[in-house]
C-alpha cells in the first residue's frame, strides 16, 4: 500500500497542475476543481490496488472530470441561481473521452498562471494560489515553507478564490496589449517564490529546497507554454545558475559559506550547462531585460573556476547596465560591491556611503553587511563591528545570524 501511495503521490506532483487547470477551465471554480481532483486521487488508491492503468495521468483526468460533472449536477440541483458559477456545458460522454494532454490543456494551464497572478490579488495571495494550484503543494506544505500558521495560509487562499469570483477576474490569457505587464507580474511571483527558497527570510535554514524546486518547475512550465520569451528564459536561467550553488552555501556544521569560499567542484554542472545555454539563447533574441542581465552576471560567476578568476569588471559593467535599465537601491548596492571587488574596497565603500545617505537602505541588513565586509577588508575594525551588529539586528535567519556573529567575534579576537 505504501508503494501504491508513493506512486499516486508522484503522479499527483507531476500532473496536478495540468489536471486542475483543465478542471478549472471547465467549472470556473477553484474549489470544485480541487475537490474533484482530490477525490480522483483518492479513488486511484482504491482502484489501482490490482495494478496500474496504462496511462495513470489519463485515468485520473477522466475520473476527476466525471466527478466534476457529478458536482455540477449536484450544485445545479441545489442552487436556483445559475449565475453564481459559470460552468462549461460538456456532456459526460465527451468528458470521459478527454484523456489526452492536448494543446487546449496547455492553454488552460497558461490561463491559470495569469489568473493566479492577476494584479487584483495581493502578492501573498498570488504566491499562495500559484503554489497551491500549479505547484501542487498542499496548504500545510506552503504554510511550513513560508513559516506562517496553516490557518493563516488557508484563509489567504479562501480570500484569493473569493476575490477571483466576486471581481469576475477573467480566466484567460491577457490580450496582446496587456501581456507585457501581466507577464512581468507572473515572472515576479515566480522569482519571489525562488528567492524565499534560496535565502529564507527567517527560520533555522538558509535554503528551502522545495520552494526552489517549485519555482524552477513553474518557470520551466512558463517557458514551455510561451516559448522564446527572452525574459522568461532569462528568469529560468537565473534560477538554475543560482540553484547550482545550493549545496555549497551551507557547511556541514550549519555555517554559511560565502561565495568566494564555496567548493566550486560541487556546483551542479548540469544546471550550469542548461543555465548558460538559456542565457545565450535569450540574449540572441536582442530584447534584453533585468532577468537576462542578472542571469548574465550569474553566468560570469559560474564560468570562473576559482573565486580569484572571477571577472569582476564585467560583473560591475553588467550591474551598471542593470542600474540604468531598472534603477533600484538594491541593484545599486550590488553594483557597489562589484566595484569594490574590481577596483578596491575604498571605491566600493564610497559608493555604498553615497547610497546610504538617502536612508532608503537603513533597514536592509545586506547593506550593512556589505559595508561591514568592506570596512573589515580595510582594517577599520570598530566601524566594521558596528556595521555587522546593525546587520545582525535586522536579519531573522538563524544561519545568517551565526555568520554575522562569527565575523564580529573574529574582529574582536584579531590583533
């Protein structure tokens, strides 16, 4: 039974996004679609005990669609107002024959991505709904990943679904004139999911592998559904290149390992190869955006065999382009660090202090950590200690806090 459950769960992980997209496309109801799919997987645990069907995904799809038809009939019988939910009128016979993953099913997934990331929903709702429907994560899994109570996450999902229904958010791919802005919102949600997994904002772990994996999988899906979109390709490349370093970012004793100290022989060569290919392909399309520039920076790091071999001048130049195209305090911070690495800590510190003068980065711990690192390199120990302490006060991640305390102790114990 355990083997059967593992098999069913594997199918669920792999196919739930496809299946639920089709079910929502039929019912225009997240709740009914989820109920139908869950019941279909439960039925699989019973019916598959005598052996797996030839096409498990098609079996579950057909079972879920039959159950959805039953729910529709039940709702139609119980409700007198048909306009509360708009159902696609499909006969049971036609539904049972819809076993293949057709191009229309792919189109339903694309519609679902844009619905989950609609600008009428707040960012937290967009993330939760995307992971719940397209990622196939359960409510407890998402709650654990973001370190929030399960009840809070459940309420967030309920409100998001209600908002979609009450605001009559269209279940469709946006028209061409609105596509760039809406696609940017989708990309931003996927990158937010990845970043929370890559450097957790709080908790005992620096990396949450499941969130990184979900974000990469969703970005890959977006590239499959909308091929040859440079920024989507750049986003996937950026995630892969960053994730390739995942296993070297924390030592066996749980301590954070800075980029320059990581064992590059342990970086994931398969991910790096795919990431580099995607960067090159995206840049050839000559429509360069922020994700492509960031991916190009990650590619420079990936191409350096040792930390000393890193072409920091090229990285600084790429950040300069990123500052011009997409100005922000955090991008300018990264540019200053790259300048420090290529031209010396004094030049970088001059840029950092200029950024800090406006006060926009006062509560950003990485700004103070970067200043502390440059001050330490310049042997300005008292100032470096104060900057590390400020960074320590601003971060809630246990791994990063241990690293900052270690730096403070090293300064205190140095001659």
